[in-house]
C-alpha cells in the first residue's frame, strides 16, 4: 500500500454520505432544541463538510450534493400536531 495522492484519491465518493448523515442529524435535532444548541447542530454539519474536503476524502461538490436532499426534505416537512 503506497501513499495516496490527492489527485488519485480512492476515498472520494459522490455524494458525501458523511455530510448527508451530519445534515440529517442536525435537521432532526433542530425542532427539539433551543438557543445555542441550534447553532451547535448546524455548526457540526458545516464542520463535517469542511473536514471532508480538507482531508481530501471528498470534493466540494460531493459535500454540497450530500447535503441537498436532507435540506429539501426539511423544507417540505410539516410536523403533525
């Protein structure tokens, strides 16, 4: 196993499931928490996306597309009750 180059990274995937899971978790917690915890929920998703790109595991477009379905679902979601 040789060193992995940034151009030929075998770890990149489209879309980023790391970001998708992170955004889905944050959006699930937003209705349940108040105050600064809402900021923490959103911030952790942003940081996961940045970390994926920074470490070379994903390209920026992977992160954006990974987050998009969850955001679209949250916009259409209406809680019952």
